[in-house]
C-alpha cells in the first residue's frame, strides 16, 4: 500500500520529519514495518502551506523518495506549520506524477493509504458521480484521486467528516451492487490549511495502521529535557501510518472506524460511520 504523515504545529523544516527520525518517511519508503508492502517506491509527494497563501504548494515525483536529491535539498530550506507527505506503493494504476499524492484542489490537500477493491468494475460509475464542474480537474487514474473528487462533490469544503462518510458509503453501495465483497480500505488525511482530518475505516473492519502523537505537554513530563520536545509548541500534532520512532508513550493507535480532527492546537477523536 502506502505510508503517509501529516504535521500541524510550530513551523519546522520539512527535513525534521522526512529525514531525521529513526523511522522517518524516507526509511518507511524502503523498510515499512506495518504496511502490506515493505517497499513504497512508486513515487512520493509533499504538500505544504506558508508564505501567507491559502493554496498549498506540492512537490511530487515518480522517483523513489530515498533517491530524490532535489527533495533532500528542498526539505532543508522549506519551513512550514502544516504539511502532508506520502510515499506510494501502486495497487495497479500507473506509476506517473499525476498519480502521486497528495492531491490538491484549491486550498485542499488529500492523501490515502489503501485501495478500492474491484476498482476496475466500479470506476466508471464512481467517475460519473463526480460533479460536472470538478471532473475536468482529475488528472490521474488512481482510486485515491477519485475518492477525493467524490468527497469534494459530497461537500468536503463545508463538512469534511460528513463528506468522507458519504463518499465511503457511496463507494460501498456501488461496490456491493457490482459484487465486490469489501469495497473500501482506507486511511485518509485531508486539510484546508487550517484544520487536519484523518480517517481510519474499511468495509472489512480491518483497516490499515494509523497513529497520532501524544500531546507535547504530556511528553515533556515524561521526558524533561528531551531536545526535540523543546523546539516545538504545545499545539504540535503528528498523524502517521507508522510511528516515526520508538519513544515509549509517544504514539497512540487510532481506533478502528474512527476519525480525528486537529484544529487550533486542539484535537478530537470521534467514531466514523459511513452514510
């Protein structure tokens, strides 16, 4: 499948999370521990906000993330308070730049780990359900991007949890009609540059791994003087497919069929049900 992370908090250099942790996203590209595939080398992408602009910047490439010298250079200079990064393992669609995550529409970013089972059987019906004004913006051929545009169609910009629930419910309904037993397998992250939403759900109720970081204030009590905890604010939150290191107490598993939202230094975890 894939691996991804989302960061929200004090502005930091991208390299701080992409390269420096013991089990960074670079390491997960080659040595994933909790994914279906060990290697995620079918491209990568990073999207970030900054410079007073609402629209995020994206950097996407079909180069394996560990082999991209340009990313190494860029990440040591670019600083952001909110970014999403993703390494891809294709589930059958082409290895091309337009299929690399995160996907962007306006101020929104979207990344996905998982797949829509039976995608070739249901793709046409899903595509026809995308709003006519949004359809021309679809650039690639992945199930992940189509999920994004369905969520936008179902109201992502006004009600992200409701839109993702309607998207997943619609995919399941189409899949069941087409004889697909367990249509949806997903962990999804989406953000508008202000808040971050992360979802863990599958039709089989056996979803891919997803974790969130313990509050910085609690970690400082556990590890007073830890250097990496001194340079970030208490608003900092990280959501990851796999923990970035082995610091005891630093990571918590997102429960099955749940979603979390991070906003203004706060976070909430809620049940997720399809509609």
